[in-house]
């Protein structure tokens, strides 16, 4: 199948990005990946906080670049504006007048104090969709709290069922509450843009780190709200399916997912285990005897090397996999085949590879129309002059 280059499904959308750190920038990067023009407004002198988050930093000694910033700001333009200065506020308002979306993640009330409240913004541009991301919500008894990812992971319960056991709460290894808030925010923006097509009027979309994290509680949430049971950390084994998790073998470990009774029978047939072993015949019984099942499976795997074991599991049709390090993931042919690495030209670093967008698009005839040309995260104020020229041309 041939690939047809595409500017992206949002190529007619202008996003003004007032956000910093991660939740807001994640949302705007997702919109930029889909083709939106994203103008990132940064504070003069230092810009987005994440420009200083590191190490690692890369590049020349006199112009070091944060890899953290690089992770969340591809496909954007940067302009520096002092929102307390009248001339710079005027530039921002002219951007707002032409924008489809504005994204901010200030603490509640900050935009109002800057004279940029939601009512004023939408009076200037009734079609404007505003995404506002906070830590714990815009209202409620703790609505004004500052939001930081690890604090949100703890407050929203995620750490209580992540870790080796109930007494070992662990954060997820990426800032997942920030990332989820950004993802939910982008999802909300797309819905608001669709609604605007019908009504002609933009709306305000609100989410928070708390809401986004609670939003992915999944079965752990209903376990409490419906069954009255509090989920606890259980390490690398699923709380509701057994055997499902990480199991040790002779030279390492593999992960398996025996998610049905049919798979249990395949597993047992493949490793000479009686599927009707008393107390292990059903998933519910196996969950109740998890430690016994873990001991049984690891006993079966003890004489196998990991590669041979994975081959055997594939042969008998039991889902399985290895635990890869991040370098192994990006060197993996399957990762590269999915477009999950993109080449960009950075103003300071030159040609670099970045993790790529996780979506692909195909036309009805099967031709891929995924956007393949991406731009590097901008240096501070890299596009200040060009954005101002564009505004003058639009006047």
C-alpha cells in the first residue's frame, strides 16, 4: 500500500497554548500531531518550566536542551509574551481572535487576575473552545490546590494498588496523571469542536489530574463502588485473573495472560498440567489460590530459558511477552513499523529522533494517509517574529 502524505485532520485548527509543564502541553501536542497549528505562548527569559527539567540535557554547553521538554512539545511554534505587558497582551488577544482552541493549566483564578477570564475570551471569540486543566478540579472544597503528578497519583488512589504489595505503594514510572489529563483534555477538545460545527459556539472543557486518574480506575473502581472491596497492590499479578502476570524461568522472566478457561486448557496441555486440578479448575478458584498457582507455574517454567519458553507459549497459543528496556523497545522492528519514531530537524540539536504519535490513518482504499512530516519542539521564542508577521498580515 502506498502512503499519501497528509497535513492531518486538524490542519484547519489554530490552537493557542498557554499551558506549561506536562498536562496541557501533552494535550496540545496531541492536537498538533493531528495537524493543528499550535502556537505555544511562553514567559520571556525562561519559558516553559520543563525547559529546565533535567538531566539529561543535550546539545552545546551554551544552549543545553532538556529531553523532558522535547518529549511533550513537538509540532508547535514558540512565542514569548509577558502577559502583564500591554503590547504583549495585545498580541495574545489577536491570536485569541483567530484561534479555534485555547489551552491553559493555571491554578483556578489566575486567568481572571490577568484579565483573561473565560467570559472575556469568549466574548471576543464566541467560537473559541477553551480547555482548562487543574490539579484537583475547578471547584469543590479543594479546588484551588496545586496539581503535581505524583501527589495526584497518591491522592487519586492509583499508588494504593500499584506496587509489590499493600505496604509498598509505588508511583507509575511515567507522570501518568499528567499524561491522562492531557489525553482526556484533547478528547474533550475534539468533542467541543464537533459540537461547535452544529451550534457555531465554543464551550469550556474542564478536566483535572484527579478526574483523569479516577477516570482510569476501571475494575478497581467498581470493585469498591459495587462490591465494597478495596483494591490493594499485588505486584506483577492481576487481582482478578490467574495466571496473569510475570513469572520467573531459568534465565529471567516472562509474562503470560491466561484470560479464559480455554487458554487455561491450552496452557495445561502445553506443559502437562491437569486443567481439572482440584481447586484450580476455574478462574475464580485460581484467583483464590493465587500463590499456589504462581508456585505451580514457576515450577513448570524452572527448566526453560526465556526465549525457548516464549516460543513454546506462542506455539500453543498462550499470550506472552518479555519485559523490554526502553532502548530495546525503540530498537524493536515492531515499534518502528508502527511509526512510533519520527525524525525531526531541531534548531539547536540538528536531526534527532523522537517518540512518534500513536495514531495512524487510512483511506477507504487502504492507502495510509497518516501525517509523516513533523516539526521539532521549538527553541524559546523561535517563532516569535514569524507569528507577529502573520498577525500583521491577518489584520
